[in-house]
């Protein structure tokens, strides 16, 4: 089996084990609360006032119905079995099954995350390489100033600032996901195929929808990407500076190889490894950041569910389902960065060497 395919197989086999460990820890945190407190999370909203005895009877019934006094392994196995069967519980806040609610909102979050990664990864790697190879030069000084500014401004502040300039002031990039095309997409034969508005617009031959969707993605993608661009490109810059001191580059220079070839064919693959490791470590932060950006730019994705399910009314099934769904979103991103790291660094594809 080719080394890269072997590593991919091992990573895919590790995903269920990782998910099992994370979900066990999540459910263990919920189990720390006493059974009566957990039972209160299952009380439907707008329940009429109850006497003390009626309230106690309700608690006893909920504890019995949901098996909240059973041992942890029994409760966790029951909950995990329900998840695997597609029964993620009922959300009293949204009055619907949790899994369909999450699946309906996922394409919005996934599309925003996809474009953020598509912009962030190449720009971070290229800017880090250019800056590190020309350390202390004019480009490097400008880059360091931009990276400092990017890490100094919280994403929600940056998002509001960009909206005030480019939407309120100039009217270029409006918030929201669909705008004026929402009605035409629901009243015509517009088919939802992938859930990504930009892709579905192309597949339906609606270039007007594609153009509007891309225009609305500009500010949120920039806001989400900026902080992680600065972090990853900084790691790349430091790695490039270290590579310049290596003996193999000194030997290559002595042989007369051009600087551009040394920069991209020799130093870059070695410097990309630490940068992609930083991406793996920041994958969870990227998913957390996308929820904040969705709220700022009025993208009705998963963030709206957790906002209402956690802060407006206690909704235990929705909160737990959201946590599991977030893990399912993070794990493929980590897998993608792992494989990209293996593609760029041949040393990681050798037999017996783990990613």
C-alpha cells in the first residue's frame, strides 16, 4: 500500500475512536450535575406554575423517563445508541428534532468555513514564505505590521468595523446570506444540491445568485481568516528563517541554484510542515470563530441554534447535539490539514513515520 494511502487509512480508522473519546468526555461533563438539575433541562418552556409537590412529581417522572439515575456507562451507551440511530432528541426551543435542525443549518457554516480555509491556507503560506525568505526587508516589515494588527483586533470588533465602512458607508458588501434572491430561489425551480449557495447557483445556471453570494461572503471570510492567517504565516516565517541556515541550502547555493528555486522547491516544503501543524492545533478555534462571525454578519447557520438553545432557554438535547456536530466539523478539517502536511513534506510519507 502506498505510504500516503496508508496514512489516510489510519487517520480514517482513528476518527471513530477520537469521536468516541470526545463524546464520552462531553457526556461525562453533563453527568457531573445531580440528576434533579439535569432533569430540569427537560422541562418544556412555558410550563405553567407548579406547586412544590407537583414540581417534585415532575422531577421524579423526568428522572425515571430519561434514566438519569442509571450508572454513567449505561446512560452514555443509551445516549450514543440514540445518536447512531439518528435520534438526537427533541428541541423544545425550535419545536423540532435536533438532527434535522443541525443538518439544515450546517451548509451555511460549512460554506463559510470552506472559503475561509481556501483563502487562509495559500495566503498564509505564501506571505510567510516571502516574509521569512526576505527577513528584515521592506516586505517583511510591512508583513509584521499587518500581522500584529490582525492579532490585536477581536473578530467581532473587526466584523462590526468592516460593516460600518463597507456596508453602511459604501454599500458594497451587505450582511446576510441570500438578500433579494431568497424569494426567487423559493418560488422558482432552483434546486438545492450541495447546500453551498455558490455551488448550487452554478449548478442551476444562476450566475446572479453566485455573484451575490460571493459578494456577501467577502467580509465574513476576511474577518474569519485574518487572525488565523497571521498565526499560521508567522509560524511559516520563522520556519523559513531557520531553513536558510541549513547546510543543504548553503550547498545548493554553492552549486549555483537560483534563489527562487531554493525558496520554493527546497525550503518551502520543509517550512510548510510546522505551519500546517499550527493549522491542526487551531482547527477548533477556527470552528469557534465561524460561529462568532455568523452572528455578526447575520448568517443563519449553527450559531443561531446555540445562541437560542443555550442563552434564551435551556435546551439540553440541542446543546449536546451542537457540541457533537461541532466535533464532526472539526475532525475533517484536522484530517485535511494532516493530509496536506503529508503531501508537502515527503518525510511524513515514509513507512513507519506517523503524521
